[in-house]
C-alpha cells in the first residue's frame, strides 16, 4: 500500500492495485494497473490534499480491509476555537512549524505529531485541553522565546513538567515534558524520554 499527499493505493478484489485519488471536489476515483501511468501524470498536476477515506464508504472499507483492522477509526481531528482564527493559524504555521493543507478559501488544516488521549476526573465534563509534548521543556521554552512567544512559569506535576502558551486569538494551549509512560508511537525524539518515564 502506497500513500501520498493526494492519493492512496489499495488492493482491489481482483488483486490489482486500485488507486483512490482525492480531488479538490472531495470525490474519489479508481484506476486499474493499465491506467496508472496516465493517472500518475494527472496526480502531479493536482494540488496536494489530505486523503480522507471517509469521502466514500467504499474506499474507507477497502482501507480497513487492507490493514486487516477491525476498527473504523483511523485518526483524530482536533478543533481549536479562536476569536482570531487567522492569527492562530499563522501561529501554528510559522511559530510551531506545523505543515498544513488548504481545505479551501485559506482554511488551513494542520498535521499533528503522534498523539494520545487521557481521561482525567473533573467536576464538569465539557472541558477539554490541548497539550503538546516535548522531550526537553526548557529548550522548547527558550526556542519559543526567541520567536517572541511568552510561556507561563513551569509547574511540576506528578505526571509532567508543564507550561502554557497564550495564542494570538486569546486561547491557551499546554506544552509539557511527560514523566509518565507514553501510549503514542515512539519517535527518535521521544525514545529516551519514554524509556526514562518507565524506569
């Protein structure tokens, strides 16, 4: 199975490779092996788009079958509400350096690092928070300071060292160096951190 910014290849029932292409309209089309060359030439002309397998039930089902998975969930989409969405999008792009795709009309959707979710006990159930994880909090704070971003004082909790960042739109997000084992896929940046957390 091969994926790209605007296509994904899946095995068809006949054993051939079926290519699902995400067009600007959000529709998907299939191409068999003998049409792959022309399709590849066309794909290069298409603007990059995120492949959303939910665009059609059929392509989604094929993806699940190809992976041998039983769950239909294949990702997560986080929404940040803002009084100044344009400024916050610029922050995610220029300050945090997250890559993105334009969903139309300048509406940017950002790719996120590997993620995990934790459920904490609370008095109310309608409050959710977004925290980014790093391996060296002091270094991240210093790097953000060079970009003119002010972080709050570091708080030491049982589960991590935490700071908070005020977004241009007035919202707030957390940044922390965890002390707990990580559920997310381990990357080179987090390998040592995860190992230390498990000791």
